[in-house]
C-alpha cells in the first residue's frame, strides 16, 4: 500500500490532477446511481408495505366491469374479471419484491457458503465446488428454470427456491476469490498457529470480511430475481392466483389483451414496474460494489 | 373557409353513402364466391377417413369431401342424406335403408349399396379410430339391390342412427378394397375420392389445403368455388391475419373477449350458437360431507352462474341447468329450475347441522372446518378464473375453498384415473368439462349418473341414486321416441334433485367471418359452422 502511494506521489502534477478528477467523477456517478437506486427501491418497498392504504380497491374483489378502460374510478382500468389493475399492481409489489428479495437471500446464503468453503479448502473441495459452479454458470438459464418450474409445480415457495438455486453461482465465485486472499493474511495464520479450529476461523475471521461483499452481491442478484419471477409468472409457471406483476402480464396474455388497445394500461404499467424495480436494485448494486469490492477500490486508488 | 368545410363535409357524407351501398350489395348472402380463405390451427394430415387428426375441425373438413347416410341438420339432429327411406325391424336388429340413386364419387363412379356394405365391413375388419366405435354392434350387411341394403346388428343399440349413420363417411369400394393397412396408407391428394361437395386438389404439409367445388354434387353446386384452408401455428397469429382480411373466416371458436373487438371491424360478423360443451363443478361422494345432498345443493345455490357467465364469458355462454341438459336442446325439461339463492344455501347447511361453531366465519362438519381444495388444470385460464370466483362465492356461505391449479395430468389422474371410473377418485372438488359429444346426444345422460359403471362409465362423482338408475334403465330399452323424450325429461328432474355435479354453463361457440365477402353460414347446433351445409345452397339443407 505504502509503495503504491509513494509511486503515486512521484507522478507528474498533471497526471495527479487528472486522476483526482477521474476519481471524483467515478465517486459522483456511483453516488448518483446509488441515490437513484435507493429512492426507487425505497418507494417500491413503501408501496408494498402500505399497499392496503395506497390501493383504491381490494385487488381480489370485482370492483368494476370486466375489461373496462381507464376511468376516474379505475385509473388503470379493470382486468378480465373486473378487478382493479392499479390495486393489483400495488399489491403485486408485495409478491414481486418478496420473491425477488427472498430468492436472492437464498442465493446469497448458498453462494457465500460455497464461496467460503471453496476458498478455505482450495485443493480438493474447492476444485470440486468451483467446477460445479462452472456447470451452473454454463447451463442455459431460462430453459432450465422453465423445466424445473414445470416439474415441481406452481407455488410461491417453489418459485423462490428455483430462482435462488440458479443464481448463487456468481456470488460463490466472488466470495471465493476474496477468501483466497484473506486466508493468507497474517492474523489468519496466527489464529491457525495457536490452534483455532477451521470453523472458528471461518466464522470469526473470514466471514466478517466477506459479509459486506455478499450484501453487495445480494442487492445485484435481487434485480435479476425480480426479472426471473416476472418471466416465470408471465409464462404461467408461477402461481397464477398470486398477484405479482408477472401474473398481471400473464392474464393480459391469456385473455388476448396484447392484441387490443388495452395493452396501454394493462401491459405497459406492470412492464414498467418490473423494469423500474430491476433498475433500482441494479443501480444500488453498482454503487455498493464500487464502495465494497476491494478490486474496484484498489483500481481507484 | 366555410365553403371549403362544406365541400369536405359533402364529400365525406357522399363517400360514406357510396360505401354503405356498395357493402350492402356485397353482403348478398346467396352470392357465389370464387375463393374463400379459412384459417385452421395445426396440421390435419391428408384428411382421408383414416388420416385426419382432430375431431374438430378435422372430422368436419373430412365430411366436406365425403357423405354419410344421415347428416346433422341445423338443430343438431340427424336427418336423411344419402338415404331416402329407413325401416327398422321390430326387434331393432335390422335397418333396411333405401339410398339415393343420383350420388357419384368425384372420379365419376356411382355411390351404391355395395359401398355402404364395404364401408361397414372394412371398419369391422380394420377397427380404426372413431368410426369403428361408431358402428359398434354391427354384425353384417346384406345388399338387396344397388340402392337397397340391410344392416344387421348383434344386439339393439340406442341412437344407432346418430352414431353410425350420421357420423361415418361412406368411402368408395373401388379405391379402398385394395388397401390393407389403412392406418399407414397415406393417400395422394388427388386420390382422396369422396362423394362430398369438395375435392381436395392440393396439400402442402404445414401450409395449406386447397379444396375445389364438386360441380356434380347431388345436393347442388357449392357456393364457394375454391376453399383454401390456411394453417396457422397458433390462435393469435390467425387472429392477426383475420383482422387484416388475409383470411376470410376462422374455423375455430374465438375467445369471448375477442367478440366485441372483432365485431367492431366493418365487414366482420360473428355467428354464435350452442356448442354443447360444459363447465362443471364436480364433488366426490366419497369425500364427506359431499355424500349429503343438502351440501351439494347448498353449493349449487351459492354459485351465481349468471354472474359467472357475464364476467368470465362476457355473456357468450348459457347458464347451466341443474338437469344437465342445455336449454336449446329439443329435449330440455323446462320444469327444472336453476336458481341462485344465498339464503337458501345457508339454511340448507344449517338444516344438516353444518354451522359455524367457533365464530371464524367457516362452518364445521363433525368438528372439522368446511375447507376443501377445488382443483383445476393450470393450462385452462377460464377455468382458473371460474374457480377463483367460485371460491369467493362459497366463502359467503361459510365454505373455504383453496384453488389448486395443477398440471393437466395430475388433474385427470385425480378425477378420472386412467379414464376408468372403476379405479376410484382422489379429489374433493374439481372443475370439469365434457366435450360436445357427451351432451349433443341427449340420450347419453345416463353415462354420467348411472351407478352401474358399465352404463355410467362417465360417473366421476360416485353418484348412486335408485330413481336415476330406474329411469336410465327404462331409457335403454324404450324404443318410441316420444316416450324416450319423456324419460329423458324425468331424468333431468332426477339429476336436479340429486345434484351429483353443478352444471355452471354451456359456453357458446362464437365464430368470426368477413360477412362482406361471404355470408349464409349454417350454424349446426352443437357443431358450429365448419360443415358442408355452410357451403351448399340453402335450398338443399336437410
């Protein structure tokens, strides 16, 4: 570290200035995207929490005529059985965000565990685990997802598990590479010399070091999980009676709305919400990564 | 400026008038048309009696090339077609048929009694598919002369005219007598020889069929010279083609939500009629408390079927009758009443002691809450929606429903394992539906409700009712139509009294077509518009 900062000071004035500028720019762009992402995600989460207060109707009640266009009573019209689409979307935030977040928690737990083990025992177990990670990364994603969903059946729990089981591999890789450098640190060696058990070292000395990294991965994975949930539900592989943004699109598809003018108020809004949620988590993820990821941190110095 | 506006307005009104007049003359219903393009979904192979694929529209298209002894009239009842006279022996074992003498196959050979005998013998020798089932009970045929034949049965069979005579195409002996493997034998399109109003002249797999009018057709020259059946991979692409008038007619029902939109297109008309398909809720008698008639009736009272029709089908269906038979059937018993009455539903449940004792809004039966799973196949969106709404309705009377949307195979396996009712059933409540054939023939009703599974081989609920069995047995042996009709009306009343299942609705069959191009289609009750009557002069309809 010291040598690098020495080398830094030996550079010409101009280059120092330009590097400072660059760093400032990166810092700013990271901060802006972070704030934007946080705002989007916070808004959506608040909407999900206060769905009851925010939505004009109970989304499961038939509050209007089927296939009504937008009106003062129903701002986004009604669906094929007369349920208010706006209320469906507000309540849909609950399911969509919950599935997205829980699925990426599942992914984070699997990914971090695999990454810790593979990094701590790199010789045999690590190799085996990482080849397995490679396989998961290589498998074409959506077909496998569809296959699993069709095989296991349609329920929230399965949807969460299926998505979680398929998106952990990236996390595992990042965690493992970090663990590989941590185990060579002096304090780990010291702990080992005084006879600390592997479990003790992993839990007390290594896990805290990678936890922040895992959180960053989790936020990014959520973005993907939300998109996957929407894809599954749209294809009719989720539970079609649970109101998520994807199922709103599913019903629009099976009742032929894509061919009618109703796509403007029935297809576009859930589509935009899905994109917005994915974007929000992705922006947050990028910003977090710039702060957390040691590789990016070193580069900026 | 004002002047200018006036001119424009004048021009507009003028053009609208011209357009209105011109389209009026186009819409002459008896005009002949050179070419009509119809959309079908999926391939139907070479469409001869052994290669066509689907029951609808495959069989319907097949029958445009062939004729049967009887054909279905507009009311869905069999009418003499190739036959001029039919005499049935007193023991119901022999039918003596007199045939028309002016029917030719499209290769110029005459259709005679020998072809009829050959058809029945051939289907007995090579029992393939639907037609072999149709003629079940056939023993032998005896040609009396070229236009007179006796058909002998092994034992009397009710509804033989409809099943065997109105369904089986009479195919030419001179072509098929040399064919020994009908399942494998694929005809070249040019040798699809039949006697029907159309001749298939071209077939491109997965693209189209081209059918040409048979100018020597005995019932008159078809009104459309060339019929092109264009194949589409899915419904939405066929609809897109229809809306731009790349095809003139859709040979498949349109979903209810499309009706109003297609109606809005100038030049497009919708023709609607009964299809005799059904949407049902069935309840397993082995699953307590569905063995109690009060519970089944309460559920029937609690479901607002009119609302379901209006919401899910947007009105394009007929409310189900408790007596199973469609009100448009000529044998419908109009004494059978079907009502929606929440208070009655509640009092029926109260009357058998099924009450909410713990105040959670759900009633209890023998200490357990009235909570059931209503299963429905997840590939049927309308049924899923029906189940969703029924769930809400039953909650109003204190019955908790969980909708189980399951794979088609799981669903069928739970309700009708291996399609054999003797193998039991493993469900509490289920959405169900029968295809049109089960109801189009009113006298098939005992198959659904007879406790003897030999007769009641479609008895999916496990109903066993002495009165139903008694009437069904009488129907089986009753020969006089008037008395059979009286019995089937009694049966409807008995079914309504027993309520083994809840007939929610009979979806209509809406078809869309460009009436500005061609009109005067024949909607055969329970069959739809894909039939030869739609394309021959109206004067020749039976």
